[in-house]
């Protein structure tokens, strides 16, 4: 029985899990109604922000929001997050870059 793992059901919501992206992104989002992806985005943003604080608040905010924008775009492209998350992080990146650029002058 243990040697026939490939015969186990690999579907959820009547769709097949056919790739690693489906298994690690879509399946947890389906189980938790998207809360896992939102929690991951908040955790990544706060972690990157905390790691960047020695370089200044503005630089930390710009870097954390830019990297979070890239990750949220990937998750949006795979259908895990809504479009509002990449747009929010993109606007935060632009706003913080403008504020940091103006404060240096």
C-alpha cells in the first residue's frame, strides 16, 4: 500500500494538483480561504522591514515594499492573491521612494 503513493487522490475542489505551484500555493489558499497567502505577505513585509531598519526607515520601507511587490505579483499571477495587493505594494514603493528621494535634498 505504501509503495503505491502515486495512486492516492491528488485533487481538491475537483481540480487536480498537477504542479508544485498548485500544491504549495493553491491548495493552502483553498483550505484557508486565502488567509495563508495574506499572512505570508504580511510576514515577509514585516521581516524585510525589520531587517532593513539599520539602513533607515525610508530605505527599509522602500526595499521591503519593492520585494513584497514582486512576491505579491507572483502570487497574483498564480491566482492566490487579488490584484489589490500588488497595486498596494507598488504604490507604497513609489511613495516611499519619492519621500526618501526628497528627504536627501
